[in-house]
């Protein structure tokens, strides 16, 4: 599984699993837990979700 790496230098290391992949305008991708992924979407210009493991495998 992926580790959440979307914390900032002034935050303690997150121990939750990264289940949401976020990409920014430069194309850099990072995995984060839902809480940190939402923070990235709010603070990183042009950030968007490219993959959400919580929704993979759902049948409609």
C-alpha cells in the first residue's frame, strides 16, 4: 500500500495509508490519506484527484 506523503514540513509524519492520488499543474503526483488529499486540493494550485482507491472496484 501507499503511504501518505502529503504532509508539510511543519506537520508530523502521517501514518495513515495513502488512498488518494493527487496531481498538480507540473504533473507531480503524490499519494495521500483523505484528510491530507483534501488539504492539497485546497492549497495547491491546479491540484486534482487522478485516482481514488476507495472507489476502485465499485460496481454501478
